[in-house]
C-alpha cells in the first residue's frame, strides 16, 4: 500500500500538506490552519478585510494560514491559501501595493483596502 492509501488521503489533501511544508510552523504563532491571526501593527480595517477574505475561503471549503512566514523567502503573507498555493496580500494604499508587487511571487493576489467586496 502507498502512503496515500495507508492514510486515506485525497490528492487535494496531499497538495495542501505539501504547501503547508513551505511555511514556518515551529514559531510562537503556531501557524494553524483556518485560524485568523491578528497582527498588532496592522490597522483595524486591514484585519477586518483579512477576516472577510478568510470567511469567503472557508465558505468555499478552502484552507488557509494567516501571517504565514515562508521557509525559502523573507516574506510574510497576510493569507496563504493551501488549496491553490496562492498568497493574498492586503494593502492600504496603491503606492504600498506597487512596492509589494516587486517583492512577492507571481502567485500573489493583491487587494487594495479601498476595493469593495463582491
């Protein structure tokens, strides 16, 4: 039997676990799945939008980690979606957004706080 069969894991669950291994999980924050971590340096509006995005992801059945720190990059993601290997970054100003685009990989979705939810 394979590992997948032994643990009755779906391909999707295996992919999520692979993506989870890309982030630091041994630090003080615990990096729990589907748990919204509040970062004290962010504004109330930023944290509220992060919660709203996470709520949408859970309604879609997706798993995420907030304030995720990556092992191979010096960056922290507001939200890292394990199902799609996507980073979601929330920015306050268009200037900050343009600066962040230079630092983050292609699989990043940027949200400007001024943008309304669909």
